[in-house]
C-alpha cells in the first residue's frame, strides 16, 4: 500500500489542523499551465493512461532517459502499454525526486489506486486506470472538476484563434477556461526565416499586413483587445532575462526592417528589439488592467543533437546563470516611472537568485494594489519540496508571505492538479513547524485564514477574472 495517507507531509498537530481545517477543500485557480484548450473544450476522453499521463511530460522523460530507457519508449513509436510498463519500471528509482510523490498522489486521487507503482504491477495499474479514463467521470473537464478546479488559464500565442476558449465558455458547467497572452514569438528575431513565417500567421490573425514596426505593434494591440474580449486578464513571457536601455542605441523600426528583409540581427540588436517590444506590450497590459508574468532564467535547448532529433520542449532545458538584478530593476522602473507598471509576477528558475527576486518585488509595491508585484511560486526545477520551501522562506524574509498568490501546475497534463495539494500540505507544515518552535502563535483562526488566502483567495482577488455569463450555456 502507498505511504501517502491523510497526513502525508503533515508532521505535527498544527500542520494537520491547518491543512484539514482550512486548505484541503478549497477550489483551485490554476493561472499558468500548458494544457490543451482543444481537449478541455471538447471534453476529451483519453484512450489510456499513457496518453493522459506520459505524453508531453518532459519531467518523466528526463527520468526515463537517466535510467537508460530507449527513446522508443519515451517519445517514440513503442505501443502505449509498453511505454507505461517502462515508466512503471522507472518509478521505484525516482525516490527523492518529486516524481515519486506526484506519481502516487495522482494514482490515488484520480484512480483510487493505492499501490506503489512498479514493473510488477504495471499491467494491472494500466488496465485499471485506462478503464477509468473511459468513463464520463474521467473526461477532460470531469478530471478538472474532480480536483475542484474553478479557473484554468492556458498559454496562448497572439495568433491563436481562441476558438476553443469560446467553445468551452458555452458549456456552462462552472469550469472557466481563459487564455493567457504569450507573445514570445513576436520578438523572437534570432532566426529571420522563422520570424517572418510567424509574422505571416500574425497577419492572418490580425487581418492586415505587417510591413513596418508600427504595424507589428498595432497587430499586437489588436490581439490584446481580442484576448481581453475572450476573458484574458494576464500575459506571460519566457525569457533568459529582462533587458533595459536608458537610451536607445538602435532604432526599432530599422531593426524590424532588417529582419523583415531576411537579415540577421546581432545579439545586442535582438536584446534591444525585445526591450522595445516588451515595453510597448507591458504598457498595453497596464491599460487593460491585466497582470503580467515573467518566467526568467531557463537555459533552453542545451542538447543540440537531441533537439534536432526531437524538437523543442522535449526535456533538454536546465537552470541558467544569467545576470538578473540590474536589468530587471531597470525594466520595472522604466514602466513604473510613468505609473504604467501592471500587476506583475516574477518567477525565478535559479534558486541562487531567490533573495534578489524576493527583495526586488518590494521596490515596486506602491500601495495601489495588495501584492502588486509578486515573487512567484517555485517554478519548474523548483516546484519540489525544497524548492518551494526556499521560495517561501525568501519571500517571508524579504516580503509578505501572506499576500502570496500561491501555486500553479505549469503542466501539460490534466492529471497534474494534485500538485496544488502537495503545495498546500507543504505550506501548512511550514507554518506548523513555526508554531511548534514558538515562532508563531497557535492561532488557528488567523493562520488558517492566511492559508486560505495563499491557496485561493489572493489569486482570485489579484487576477480578477471575469465571472461566468449566466446567459452562456
């Protein structure tokens, strides 16, 4: 039987009281993930557990490669049952990796399977979980409802049609799916051929030609308006680092003309183009009342051989050691100087920079909005027990944990939502430890409300998503 019981991670009485009394049954607002809008809108029914659980999950893929499992059983053409068998064989060797906890939490929460997954019971678990996935109780939307998910925000390019978000909005079952505006491709000018191909997509979506830099900005603002009409209230950006220029060393219009003509830009020209375009976008977000997210510090596509074979986002990215503080401060100040800094969430991938990020947010909290600038949750390689604890410790020491907007899945899997439970248990244990040490009063009413705020209410207030239209059904 599984070691995950009712009091998993809860090692003292105050932690147990906080979790069971205040956190366990709260709804979920998952404001950043990479779920498929098509699957949610269509209420997709997965054929088997492999398709629901292993497809697209580069966390699992990296572990399997480390164990010497052939790529045919990971992203290749092996049958789904055989891929699951290989994952089951891998699981016992993932101890102390969060995958070990996530795997068994997910099997219990979605499928009532309390066994520890191994190669020996792989076929039994495969059959039982796959059979459940054929039931109406385990369709895409039903899986979300099981976890009490209230809002999911997918990650969407400006050129996306949002047809599936509109389709999902008509269902009227209480689950809200909103887009999040991810315009990284709009300033990804390193490859002129790929960039010009992307501009063709953006032209088709915006409905007019993009020949000048001003056309690009007008197209992006038009797409922001379109996203806003479809319930979007936040943007997202994935960057190694932010950039800042006190004075312009180049003309963005001329740089756009160069890349539009097929000429590659230098690294410094690319950085300035990103800075100029982001400045325009962030001012637009402020006008629309959105929040903006910046995921900073990933070293992407480190393995060129495997990248050429399998493509991007297949498990070959890692923590980068890019400088952050000076340009991050400059960029935020550039927007704040004219009072055009939107609500902001900063995610840090390199834990060596935690205190920099945690102290940085305090520079731009101006009293206009509670927690206006946030140090976001432990991200990617930091969404495990130690990483989440370190993020919350840094935030507690440098700022106010009580205003934290909490956890998100950042996942491509509809079976990943027990990660919210994982976070909530850790949060309650963190506070329970402080109570036991005499660092906090044993005031469950006060601390319980703070737990509730972090797990749900702060995010609901901060993002201010539109309420469902009762006439849409």
